């Protein structure tokens, strides 16, 4: 059974940084791309970014490009989301997910999801 567990969320002031982690188990993590999404109440899940299975390629949404960085450690079965220069509009529940696609970017391309971790950015 595939399990993804996010951690690292919390409350931070605008301009601050957080690093989210997503630990995977139940599948050969290095064979799958990984991505991050976020969601606020009443809105659709929004793509944040994704990284290829090797870590050699990554894509980001325009709203986070230049501020967020995705990385992965396949030896630890973990993917990270480094978030810098945080803004109040980054407040959301953040989800990680895995995908058999090379570098996925839409919800439908991901097959397993974590439970999410709350990130709150105060102004």
C-alpha cells in the first residue's frame, strides 16, 4: 500500500521560509515523479510544482517560480518543497503526490496523494 506523509507545515510571517517534506513508502519511489499541490477552502487544488523521478527536471507554477524549489532524495524516499519569500496568498493546505509521468503538471496525472499539511502565512 502506497503511503505519502507530509510534514513541516506551520505558521510563518510573510517573507519567511518553510520546508515541507513528503515521505513515501509502499512503492519504488525513484520510479515516479513527485509533485506538490495546494488548496484553500472552496477552491480547486492548485499545481505548485513537480520533479522528475531522477530529480533532473522540475516545473513550477508561475505563482511560485523563483520562490519555491522542489528537490528529492531517493535514498530517503522523500521529496521536499523549500518555500522562500512566503506571502499571505501562499496560505493553503499543501499536498504531495506521485505520478508515473515524466514531469506531470495536472491533478489527473497523479495517482497517490498525501493527507496534506497546513501552511499559514501571516501578514
